[in-house]
C-alpha cells in the first residue's frame, strides 16, 4: 500500500508518493495563520496551533482523502503592530506567497485545495487567493476559517457559546482560549486570563460592531490598540478545556465531511458566452476557455 493512503502530512511523502496522491484525487489542505499577540494569557502562536491542530485531526481520520501541507506561518497583521511580538507579512507578499503554493499544487495535479485560515485579518486576502487560483489554474480552491466550521450544525454554537454576542468571541476570547487550552494547555498563562472589551462595541451602534461570527455593516477596522487595552477581545474568562475539546471535535468532524464531499464533486463547467470568439487572451493571467 502506498504511503499516500496512510500518511496525511504532505511533506512526509516522496515524489513518487505524491504521484499516488494525485492519482487518488486527494484534497490538499493549506493551513494559514499568523504570529501575533493574543493578550497576556496566550502565546503568539494561537493562529498556528488552532488551524494546524484541526487540519491534523482531519488528516488522522481520512489520510487517504487529503494531504495537510506545512502551515503558512506569517499573515497580514499590520494593524496589531503596537503589541510587541507580532510579525507582519505585507498583504501583497502574503497573497503572492499563498498563490505560489496553490499554483504549484495545481501544476503537480492536485485539483482540490482548501485554505484553512486561523487569523481573521487573513480572510479578505485568502478569499482573493482562492478566487485567483480558480481563475488562473485548472484547480478548485476554497477558503474557510476554522471557526466557520462551527456554524455548519446550526445547533452547535447556541448550545456551546456562553459569551455575549457580539464581542464575546472575537480574539483571545472564549473560543480561541478554550481551543488552545485543549490543544496546548501547558502554555496558557491561566493566572492572567481576563476578559477584554472591544471599545467600539460599547457604542451599541447598529453599524459598527465585531465578533468572530459577524460584523456590523459599516465597521471601521483600524489599529487594534485603538479599541483594546490588552489585546484580548472577548470573554476569555469563560474558556475551559472541555469547551475546547467540543469545538475541536466539531470543527474536525465538519472538515472531514467537507473534504469527503468536495473531493468527488464534479467541477463546474465554464462556458464562453461571446457571440464572436475573443481574438486575444484575457490580459491578467487568467486561463483561456
């Protein structure tokens, strides 16, 4: 049996085994995170540990269907630079870096790619990377954040969440702290866990508010230090390792479900609607019909 059927870690395969994984039509998962502050109680690697842990969990369950790539460790964090330790990756560098990875995978024959994000401010950048991958290669790429997997079962969050909405789950909060407690609890500074307020949420404006699971229709996203004293956004004091276990298991379950569905889903077929066929290629690198 080829190791491509039993080993979920992309980098642990040899090149002939990569060919086997391609022949199996396996899905590639690329975790994307950041090195940034998460308050006084959590280390800088929260956005690496959380998506990486969930991707690993799915890989252990269905290694014959997916491969997990090494994590993209540095993300778009310029707005958090007032907090020491945060490492910023320029947004264009970040997007080109991830796009180079997806294009490499598509070139080698992988046609289904998931960008599993662990850092909120990566989302608009990764959304564009996924779109460009779909237009500039023959692969299909989708972007999702690990916390969005918790919204698939509409009953999960209502019975799991105790913090207020909006704001109780935002950053170094009830959710992130719980999951980190479960995945790497020895590195949580439990004596320093304290709730943190998002100052503009207290305006009670229908326009400007933020939470991991939603945002106002006209929310200003500026320097984190302008609306947070500690870098904690939410009710971290509600976090428990048990809640972390529940969130982990739910996210892994839904990621496994999605991979299994996405892997064998037929690709949508593009159709040219021009009456007269274009006489030149699209000039920004997109694929011809």
